[in-house]
């Protein structure tokens, strides 16, 4: 093939391992419905201004019917102590959830997905999730707990309750 006829010179930036460019293009668009599992939505409220570990601990302690174990008064904690306390609560709660140790995070909710309302559970899942996966045993990422952040976990059919 001469350089003047090369695909790169014609403005085509396709990579192929044949002497002739492919003639078939496959386009696939996923359906709007989910064919496997259940989606569970976890979203931090938008109304919260700044989320320091001490403020999150205070919010968890104030929530009616909270599952958060209260160890120490968050007002009397230093910032490092508040962060350590929040991490300990998140790790302990992650072990008590009926979620699988690993779950996919999907981009869109579909009809029939449920929303989790317990703040400690939402904080726990957000801290243990990236944009693609939830890992129960990973170190909590407190920076991922931001106002309005929302993720949807794709759970197997037998694990639809947290």
C-alpha cells in the first residue's frame, strides 16, 4: 500500500488487521428495560450544605429510627476523631447490610427500582462505591459523600433488600 493510499492519509483513523478496511459496522443500543436484577437507589439529600465528618455524625445521630450506633458525642470530637468515628460507623454498618460484597453501579434507574431512605445506609454505600462498583470491604472514601450524589446498585434477584 502506498503512503498516499494509506487510511491515515485519507482521514480514516480505523485500526484493522486486514489488508482491506472492514465493510460491516455493528451498532447496538441496549433496551430501556433491565433484564437482570433489581436496582436500589442511594442518594444524599441536596439540602445539606457542607459535609464534614462531625456534621455527618450529628445528622446520623439526629435521624429518627437511626441504625447508627452512638459511641461519642460528635460535637466534642476533634476533626481527626470525627473522621475515625465516621469511618468506624461506615465499616460496621457495611458488614451488617444484606448487600453482596460486590455490586455493579449502573447509570440509570428504571421503573421498579427502589430508593433507600436510611441515611446511614446511604452514606455507607456512597463511601464504599466508585462510579462503577460497590465494594463492601474497601476503605471508605469520605470525599464521595457529597450533597445530591446518587448511585444505583444492580442487585441479584435474591438480594433486593439492604
